[in-house]
C-alpha cells in the first residue's frame, strides 16, 4: 500500500511537471525528426513535380534537376538525422537510418532493372516506393499518423496517375508534395 | 506497482527522469548538454543530481569522445524506468484516493 507523504495538490503539481517535461523533451528532439523529413521531401516533390510539369516530363533538363533535388533532400535529411542522433543516440534511430539507406539502394536497383518506359512511370514508381517507406517506418515506429499519411498519399498518387495522366506531375506537386509539406508543418505545429 | 520514491520526487530529478522516460526508444541515451538546456540548470547542479540517480542505479552515465570532443550521455536503466513508472502511479493514486479529487 502506498504511503501518502505529500498532499494531493503536490501530487498534481508533480504530475504536471512530468507532463510539461515530457512535452518539452519530445519537442526538443522534434519527434525523431519526422516533421523535418516530411517538410524536406514535401518541398523536393513540390518543386520537382511543378518544374517537371512546366518543362515537360520528357525534357532533357528534368533528369538532372531531379538528381540535384534528390541530392539536396538526401543531404538535408542526413544533416537532420546526424544532428538529432548526436543529441539522443538510439539503436532504433540507427536502425531507421540503415533501413532508409538499404531502401534507397534497393529502390535504385529495382528502378534501374525495371526500366520504366516514360518519365511519368518512373515518377509513379519512385513515389510509390517512397510511400512504402513511410508506411513501413510508421509501422516500425508505431506511428498511426505516418501510416495514415503514407496510405492517403499512395491513394492520391494512384488516383492521379490513373484518372488524370496528362496532369500527373502537377497533381503530384500539389497532392504529393503539398500533402507531405502540410503534414510536416502540421506535426511541427501540433506536436510542439 | 505504485511506490512513492523520495529520491525521484525532488523537482530537478523528477524532470531528469521524465525527460529520459520521454525518449521513444528505451535504449536511447541523452546528451548531457541537451538535458542541461532543457532543464535550465547549471552543469554542476545537473551533475550532482545525476550522481544521486546513478548511485541509486536509476540511470547510467557514459562518457565518450565524438571526434576529439568529450561527450557525456545519460540513459535510464531498467530499474530507473520501473521506479519512475511506480512513482508516477503513486502520484496518481494519491489523487485518486483523495475524496472529491480525481486524475485529470
């Protein structure tokens, strides 16, 4: 049986202190960086797909532009991961970093050998691979938000590709990039 | 099982334990400077409280080098996690068993 060496008011204050500290801690570590990763890749998709729509998916400039954008996204993600990893290193964080590294290598290999016929097909496959990564990361981290977001964006990607193929890149900029960016901003705002 | 813990209940130590408990990964460690900035205490003050928690077996302090810079990381032990959770239960129980009061 618990002794009660403090008053109920003191107990209430202690519980409030614990709750405040827990919230501050999670904010300080940005929930494992999830909002930043979403904002980074949302911006990459928004800019990349909007530019692809303007330039045309078969334009020779598009491939180089995506390489540059993806490199920026990868470097920014690595920087966020390394920064948070220094503040609170964890085996799970390391495993997630390795998971995404392996995911990138396998996605690149599969896309190389699958040889999609058009730029839109390539964009579709990369986007679906990315969402598979989001959903599986959400499952691994028990994040319903990430699983829900991944499934919703997957639905939007498939819908845009099937229903409005001529507008696919613009659709991806708005609903793909826009959704990720909005979700990242929302997480940053709501979880702070 | 609920157990009020005098050692944990001190406000700075309570916040240290809450911060470490808030890490998603039970095996995660927290950088000394991050914890110090979060709590708004001095190096000496934090070190003194950490020593008490370490002596009780509630936390593990690891000193290492990142490049040439020394870094100190703090992690919750299994005993520390259990003690903190039992303490939180004890606090909730105090509120629950008080007539006209309830946990919000």
